[in-house]
C-alpha cells in the first residue's frame, strides 16, 4: 500500500509508547445548520441526547420519516440507559447485602479485613456520591481501615510488602484516589515488592542472569543523549534524589526480605545506609548536584560505597540506580538492558520466535486461549482450551506466565515439547513443535467465522443490513496500515455505509503506523506536529490524497487504555480542523509524547527517551497524564465526544465476549463442534460503548437521507458466515 511505504524509514527509529457508489462526500454538520434533522444528529454525535430529544419533540409535527427514525434511535438510547441504571442499582444492593453479611462477623486478621475491604470496594463501584460518602464516613468503616493499616504495618516489618499492598493499600487507593498519604505509601510498597522480586531467583532464571551485560557506561551515555535531545531541561537533582531513595530502599529490602539471591551482612547494610544518607546530605547543600557532572560524581560515589559495603554485583547496582533516576524524568524514558532487548523488540514489533499461541495462567492452570493463524501451533494438533501441563518435561503448576512464555519461546528451528491435557477428553499427550518466526496479528473483526470455507476468518461487516463495518486494532506495527487498508477495500466492495474503528485497550506502537492510519481517512492537511525542545524545529506530518478512502461516517472507540499512537489517530480524526470521526467511550490514557530509540548507549543495550510532545492539527496538545497529575489536573489525553463509562461487570462481560469471539481453534478441530460465538445483538447488549457507537453511526445515516433498520442480527454475507449464538 502506497501510504505505508511513505513512512517506512520512521518506523525503524521512532516509537510511540508510540468507489462511485458512495455518492457525494459526507459533510460535517455544525450546530448552526437550520435543518432540524441535522441539528438532532449533531447533538447525538456530541453526546447531548437530552437536547436532541427536545429538538425532535418540536419537529414531531413534520411528516418526515427521518423524524420517526431518530425518535426510534433516541428511544433505544434511553432504553439502554434505563437498563444500565437498573442494573447498577441492582448490583449496588447485591454487593451492599454481601458487605453487611460479612460485617456481622468481626474481622480479626488481615485476611478477614481484606475480604471486607474488597466487598466494600465492590459496593463503591456501584454507589452514587451520597452512598459513597455515607459508607466511607461510617465509624465502622474508619475503624476497619485503621485496623487494616496496623496489620499491613506488621506485614511490612516481615518484608511482605506485596501482601500489605494487595490486602490493604490497594483498597485504600480505590476508596480515595486523591489521598496523598495512601498514594505515596502504596507506591513505596510496590517499589519494595518489585525490588525484592528483582533480587530473587526463580524457576525461569537466576537473579544475576537478568543483569548480565549491564555497565555503568550505559547510564553515562544515556545522560549525554538526554543532555542533547530530551524534550525538556533535564532535572539532574530530581534524578539523583530518586536514585538515592532507591538505594535506601535497596538496603531495607536486603535487610528484611527473605530468600534473596544476595545477602550482605547486616553490619554492611547499616554502613551502606549511613553512606547513602551522607551522599544525600551533601547533594542537598551542593548546587553542583543539580548539574550533569554533579549527578555523575554522585553516581560514582554510590558505586564506590557499594564496593566497600554491600559488594553487590555492580550490574545490579547500576540497574537499580539507573531505573530509579530515569523514572524521575517521565515514565517512558528508560534503558533497555541487554537481557531484555528481545522482549522489548517483541513489544514494539509484535514479532517473536515461538510456536504461536495465546495462553493464560489462572491459579496453577496454564491454558491455551487461542491459536495464531499460519503458525506451527495451528497445524500441530494443539487446540484452544487445552491445558499445558509441562514444557520440555518441567511442570507448569508453579511457573509464572512470563516464565512459561520464556520457556516456550526460543530460537527459530528449535523444538519444544508441550505436555497437554485435552480440553475435550482430559487425555494427556506430548506434542513436539518446531519454533518459527511469529507475527502477532494486530487487526481484528467483531468475531471469527465458523464453518468450512471461511473458518477462522474475521468478520468485519458487523451489521450487514445497515452496512456498518467494524475493525479493531490492538497495536500499531509496520503491517497494520496495509492490513486495515485491505479490509476497508473489502468493506467498500460490500458498499459499507459506516465504520467503527475500535482502539480500546490499544496501548500504541509505531508513530509511522499511526500517521499512516490517519492518512487513510484524510486527503490533505496536517496530521500531527511534534515539538522538540528549544532550538530544534518541529516535525510535521501531512495527509495525502492518494489512497484516501471515502469519507463515510466514522466512529472511533477509545478508553483509558488507549494510549500513544491510538491517541494520535483518535485525536487527529476528531480534531476540529477535520471532524472526520466521532469518538465514543472514555478519556484516553494521556501519553502525549514521542520517544526515540537509540543504541547509542552501546554494549547491546538500547535507550528509549522522550524527545517531543505532539500537537494535533488545530494546534491543541494531547495533554500528558504525568504532567497533569503533578499539577493536580485530570484533563489529560483525548476526551470523547460521547462519554460512555463502563461498570466493572460490563468490562468483565466485554472481555469474556471478545475472548470468545476471537478464539481460533486448531486446524484439526472438529468442525461439528465450533467454539462459542456471540451474535451482534448479544455483543451490543454486553458492550454499551459499541452500542452507542452504532447509534451515532445510524444517526449520521439518517441525516444523510438513508433509512436504517433496528434490532438486526448479524447474518451471513458473501464474505462471511454467520456467528453462532450461545
């Protein structure tokens, strides 16, 4: 595809964690249009359903079928909202009853308190503001929180920081996200628990192996790159402060946590702590600590101190200090150590060497969720639902999911033997598979087809009656734009009249892919401007006429996990300069920055660091979440035109539905036993965001003079077979 090739060079260096039958072009509607139908449709696409209802009531005397159709559409929206409100109230009462039942028995230990706090969190998820205030202000609740914190402190003294977080402070953060004390303590517990895990051996690798190849020169070179090209002035004092705090935590973890791979004598840990506090005191009164050279000198002092006290392998110290120091700048600037390069590249390119399965670890069970098409696993005899009992003879019961992935992956051409328990018969058998290069698909449809001729193929015409298409993009990698382009061509051959582009839970990917995606829908003008620091000129990306698809109505679904490249696509298509798409869902993550990847740090490492903030076509920035939170603001990311928040139970239902509809069984799977699929009606009932997006598209079709059908169920088309109901 021509528009993919234009951005091929950028894809290698920049990462954003980055038909004639259509008739006249679709034109954006403004609030000033005199036509009532257009005004109602405009209110719907901006989420003002009450105003749309008022306008429509004033127009009910008109003998216009479009008025009746819009009335039907608004009635569907009101029915959806009423059903959701009734469900919310029912769930509130259900969880409140469960909470009161738990409170009848005194909570005498942290496990019991954890159960009550968990039940309370579920109640709060469904409570209104008055109900929340009443529950949290209850003296019994305050007493429970106080006792939970006391028990958590006891666990902390034993080095059980993860348990103290998960059974107490995790819930306190959910109760009051604005409480700075809860926030700071929860983050400290997470840091300590993560640090302890990083210093322990596991069945997959000894701790020291994670740090192989790390050198202090990597941080020195990263500092030079930051000094030259970081997006803002480098806060060396902040970096030093964060690095030294990590050093103090390191001493506490070494002194308290059990079963660590490194065990310095307590006397040496005490000397280490005294030395770090001395370096902190000197830095606080020395202006030079705020400079690049001052930071380097303090880092050298830390290394010297380790050599005469803890005597940790220098690789471990360099890694811990560097990671903490760079976190002080922003969450997206970090060194990628040699042992982690493979996983990092996999996350960027969605490519790896392995067998091609998606799996999940629940408790002690490692289960295959789905197979990836055209991979060794697909033709091996494995099937969705099979349980992996062992990998090369090693039982998986105690393996973490990450460890299992590492053991199943491996060099191309090498074999791996999986011992599996069959989903259909419980029979145990060994299957040996030769690893190969795997490309993870990033473009999906609403459901896979079953049957014979189209088995496993994604269905993209989600509503064949109204000719509404659906494309879900899970990540932006090099092939993504070309794949979406081909799907759009196919949908247009079926005379698609509207499109849903689903970017929910899409954490980003390559900047080049995001630019190419926007370019599919715009024929001219600015797509994005990235603004580096100081004297560097901005980068501009423009749309091109060649290869642009017809501008049929477009809805983009986003949520709080839509980040980076997803925000570029959604924001540019929503931008007031074009108003090419209507956004439905919830506020996006709020990354707002561009990272560059360089191997300048050497020795097999890479450095990913923030080099620019980006601005949408009209000049508005995508507000950075990290900066907004520091300033006490919540206006980060992209705000949807129509906000549709999901309840926890709705998120869970949606996740299960998507997993069921995306299952790809093995090549040898019995066609007479197809996997469970969900129809369009069932999908819309489980996914309010998609349901509202469909209503927005229908309102645009009505505005353009088309008649739409309601209560339709997806059925077979020329290019897809029907989904099976539950």
